[in-house]
C-alpha cells in the first residue's frame, strides 16, 4: 500500500517491508486480492457511516492491517474511508 500511495503522489517517501515467504501459493494472492475488494466495497463513504459504529465490523474491515480493529473509533474509520476514496 505504501508503494501505491507513493506512486500516486500521496507520499514524498515511503518504506515498504514484505515478509519473506508470504507469496508461497497462488491462493495467498487470491486471498489478499479478495480482502482488498471487500475493503474497497465496504469502505465506500456512503456505506461506512452505518457500518462503522459496530465493533465487530470494524474488526473485520481492519483485520488485514491490525490485530484490534475494533479499538479504532468509528469516527477515525470514517475519516480513513473518506480520505482513501479521495486519493487520486
């Protein structure tokens, strides 16, 4: 994600770390792409207001980024969604 944001001009510098062996099977990539698609659909600003108030939904949406997504305030998730969709 860091490299994509830098490519779009949203970051002047970035550091991207990739764990060794994370892409051992085609299924690994399929799962990651599915996660991105679900996140993009659920993260639409028009939808996020209603679903962000539920702890278990925030945990699911942010599972690929953090262990306890339910700890992220709903307001912050709405801001994250809005700025992500506004990015070129």
